[in-house]
């Protein structure tokens, strides 16, 4: 079968590799849609932490279930997606149901080869399906679940102000699920095009350009002097992460979904004075996947508006360098396979 391999930063090669064998407790999925994520773009760029090459990318996937062992309730030929997080099932996090932060976690397309292939083998227990979603929607469940998990971690309540820093696909997903919770959303980014998207497509009236020198004043005005009780970083930008605490209300929660590779620093007195809660949000769980599917089926969220580019598998390699250029206004790319 054909595979697209990222051989080193900046280079892809289409290669013939063996089809995955059918194994006990596993399923074979014929990959049909691959959404491209910041992780994939950063891996191509060479800026993704803990990344080794060569690597087959791709973890936002959907396809046809070709064959399986031990997947009760599933049928051959049906459309599926899956959790691309291979957890061990035995560690302290797994035993607590926090499979998303398993001690021995291997993420498809990151720690192990991913889904830019014709056929992919995955443990059957990770399969997810919904009769009511098409293949494109199924491939978007994973990135949406990242946002849903962050909102769950933050325990966002109706009516509270939630500031989301970073209006890329994960930030947009986070905003969508904050909206489902009835929060007052504030969208922050440096890219005016993305802020316009938040305003015009997601209907978020409070948009904040991160380059605004009077940013604290602007946030204060929007929140009637209180500042947001939840601040979420979905930018993975160190400077933004450092600033986030300055925007947080006293008693508020600061959640880091985005990831970068350096240390982060805060003023301890500021952190203490606010009695702030700091937490990270990593990946997602099956509950988050199910929650996303429920909201997609009920049309509470509409991620189709995130899709700016559709390409064929054979053209994906050539697309990556273009998708990295901010002026090209790419939000979400879907790679389509026959
Ligand atoms: Zn992703
Ligand atoms: Zn584990």
C-alpha cells in the first residue's frame, strides 16, 4: 500500500509499504479522510517537541472498517474514527480513567506511525462510530475533542467569561464548546483574518487583537472590570502563555491546551494573589469523543466552516509548505482518499 512518510523536517516521500496484518484484538480501517493538524505542520517544520523521523503523520482520521476482532456493536464496511492514543491500561492514570495522559501513551502520527496510509491497524477498543455523521465529520471528532476536553477541565459554567488565546482549529473548537456551555467568549489572536472568522462565522463579538497595547484595558472593559474567570491557551505560544495570567480574574482557572517546548514562568506573587488554578489539558478521552459526536449530531456545533482546503492524498505532500504560510489563511485541511 501507499504511505506518505515525513523523512526529515521539510521533506515527504510517497513509499510502498506492506499492508498491516490482521491481529487479535485489532481492527483494520481503510483510511478515507485525514485532517491536517498543527502537530502535523509542526512536525513537517521540525518544531514539534519529542519528534523522531522518519515518521508517517496523521492522527485525525476516518475511514471504512474493513476487518476487526473483538469489536462488539461494529459492522464491516461502516464509517469509523478512533482515538489515536494508545494507552497502556495499567498505569495510575489509566486506572483512574485518565487514558488521555497515560504514563506510557503513544499517539498515532507522533510517537508511532500515523494514518497517512491506505490501511491502518488500531486496537479495536479505540474504535468510535456514529450512524449520523459522515466521514469528514468523523475525521474532525478528534481535534474537536481536544477543545471539548479543555472546556471540561475548566468546568466552564453558563454566563462566565472565557478568554481563548489562539484562534487556530483547536482554539476554534474550544470556543465552540465554551459556547455550548453558555459562556461569554472572548477570542484573542494576532491574526486579524482569524479574528474576523471568529466574529463572522462563530458569532463571537468580543475579539481581541493580541497586538493591542491596551489589551488589559480592553479585556477589563468587556468583563465589566472583573477579568475572565477562565483563560485558555490554545496558541502554544510561549509569550501568550506568559501573558495569560495577567488576564485572569481573581479566583480564576488558567488552562493550557497548547504546547511549546520551553519552560514557562509566572510571577509567584501574582499567581498567589489571584489564588489562580493552573492546569494542563492533554488529548481527550472516549467520553470527550462521545460528547463531541452528540453535539455534532444535534448541530450544536458546525465545524465544516473550519475547512478551508480539500486536497487529494497524492497532492498532500506538496501542500504542506503552503499551509504553513499565514497569508494563505488556512484553517483546516482535509486530505481525501478514494
Ligand atoms: Zn490534531
Ligand atoms: Zn496507562
